[in-house]
């Protein structure tokens, strides 16, 4: 199992606007293809204007297959267009993580 851990930096003061765009245009398509996220959170303190989400995959091939399907999905393309038009995304960092043996998120 692998966990795709993503951190997004949002234009200051616009975290809720970004989340609303995702909720209205991206969540349904993404969760339909990738399944429910393991986590989807935003920072209240510390590194504010940051959103973190995690997606669990069987392995790298499963991730590649499901992400290819997502990027081919017309509904997801609408979300990407809305996100790009908003200009709210400042940066992104993606890490592929492997749960420790004692981690309770095993599937």
C-alpha cells in the first residue's frame, strides 16, 4: 500500500474559497474515481493557507491507473479549469508515503 500525501499552498486568505471550488466541482469526480480520501484537511494554525490531503492506493500501478482515469474524466477537467481560472493555487508538494507496519490504515 502507498499513500499519496499532497500539500497545497493557497493564496493567503482564500483557503475556504479554494475548498468551495473543490467541493462544488472536484470532489464528486475525484472520489468517484479514487475512492474517499484518507484525509482532507486545512491548517488552522502554523502553516496557514495550506491544504493537505491523502489518497490510499494498492501500489504505484493502481495509483497510475486511477489517476489516468481521473484526468480523462470530463467532470474532473471542469474542476481543473475552475481551479486554474481562480488563480488561488500557489504551490504543491506531493510525497508517496509507505505506512509503517504498526499503522492502523492498512487495507
